[in-house]
C-alpha cells in the first residue's frame, strides 16, 4: 500500500492526494535511499583499479557504470513529483523557487570541487581537462572525448540533470491542462523510440567504422563522446522516473491495483536481469578488453531503456513497501545516501590523491580497498558538513516553507 491510499468510502480529493505524495517523495524514505546508496557504491567501485578490488566484488565492478542510470531514475521521480504536485495544487509552477532550490542543492559543492580542479592541477585525475566554461555552462557532456579531457568527466551526468531541470518545469506547465493518458503514453513512446533510433544511427555511423578497423580504443572514445554522454541519448531513466511520478500522483489506484509491490518488484528485477544479460553479451568485442561501459549495438540501443524501466518498477515497489521497510534501522544506508552527491563529485580525485600520498604500489589488495573507501568517505563527509549542509540550511532560511522541498 502506498502513502496515498484512501478508503473506498471516502471521496478522493486530488489536491490532498498530490500534496501527500509530494510530502512523501521529498521526505527521507528508505527505499530511495537504498537505491541511491547502491548507485553511488557502484560508481565508486567502477573507478577502483582491479588490483584493489576484492574477489567477491570483481564480478560486480564492470557493471558499476549502471549506477548513473539509477540516479537518473531517482531524479526523474523526485523532481517530477515535486513539479507535477505543485502544478496540480497551485495550477502553476514557481520557476524562481524551483531553480533556487536546485542551485542551492547542486552548485556550491560542484563549484568548489571544480575550483580545486581548475586552480590546483596536481589534483587532476587525468593529464587533460576540458575548459572550465564547459563545466560552468553544463555543456561538458557534448563532444566530450576522454582522450582530450579526462579530468572530472563525471560531471557529464550533472550536465544531463541540469538540462532536465531546465526542460521539465516548462514541459509540466505546457502539459498540465492538455495531458491525457493517451497523449502522455504517445510522448513517452516517442522519446523512447527516438532515443533508440538515434543511438542505433550513431553507433552504426560513428562507432562501427572505428570498431571495424579494430581501432578499439578509438571506438571506445567515440562511443562515449557520441552515444554515452550526450543528454539526448540518456533520457530513458529520467523519463521513466517522471512517468512513475505521474502515475503515482494522478492514477494511484490504478498503480495500486495492477502493480502491488511484489509484482512490481518481480517485473523490475526481471527487466534488470535481462538488461544485464544484454550488457554482458560482448559479441565480437569479447576479446578486446574494452570496459563493459562500451556497449555493442544491442546494449547501446535497448539495454538503457530496459534497465531504466526495471529500476523504475523496483523504485515503485520500494515506495509502496515504505510502511514496512521504514521500520528498519539502517543508518549506514541513510548515511551513504546523504553523502552520495559529495562522494560522486570527489571520489576520482580522492583516489588520485591516495596515489600521491600512499603510492600506487600500496593501493593494492584489501589495504588499497580500505584506504580508497575510507578516504572517499572522509572527504565527502567534510564536503557535506562544511558546504552542502550549510547551503541547504541557508536555502531553508531564504525560501518560504512551502518552497523548501527538494
């Protein structure tokens, strides 16, 4: 049962429904925290060298890049819920308040880390770095060739999310009175098909020729630049997250009737497993030693939407199970989820610093694993306490209470 279920004898008030779900979405909930913690641990694991990866995690490490897609689904759901609930309740969206919330949440820690990278070259985790204006304008994910600018490349996903923040409020306002189930289904289907078609065309025209010449490292760079990083190719998770928010806001009884938690969890798990099988099928690239983030045609085309759909079903199930799992006392999960943004911003730089301080030879085996994760959490906690927490408190002080969510 979800947080907005009402007795059949009680009239349904859509304004009460959207307000209660918005409050539930923006409150601390264990289900989203579990996914958020899993996502950041996967991302951190993929950037850990093999020599410091414990054997039980060796089979998981190549899939760590999917953590970003989990983040996209969470962002789509949470931001979609906030905006659509506000539009339904107030018949408008306060653009200024929304962008201020996002700015206070995203920019302070991001700008500080970027300043360290820009002004202290010794901290850079790669020999080259994109121009600072690319990061400041959140356009770094367009034309990002890791061979020409490998430092702070994790900012590509922040660029995708910033573009999402710019577009979604406008889309919500435009659709709030005209959207029907049929129209929304058509729009979502169009986005999915267009994304798959574009990735297919780009893989065939840009990545394929390099792969056919067995220039595999060049093929990887082109794949990341043209297929993996650009916003227009990474809308699957964000879109499915927004769809979940819309269904739970406006069709809650429909979701409750046809997607009880264990059915949604089963469907979501099946989709995730199938997507991972597709991602694992390397085909003719099995012997190339290319990282698993490089996907042959099937994975690049259908793997992303299938995995995102699976995570969306799992998220919906966890949200409905909140009354049960919310009783669990898992402070480590909540702590990791709280630090996830700071961890994402700093983990690659921290490992580079670890190499400078401890020496690369000492970052092998279990000791290397412990040093990496310990120092990452120390730096992330420092960034959260000194920057993130204080700017969130300032945001809450400056913005009216009704605009503090998010």
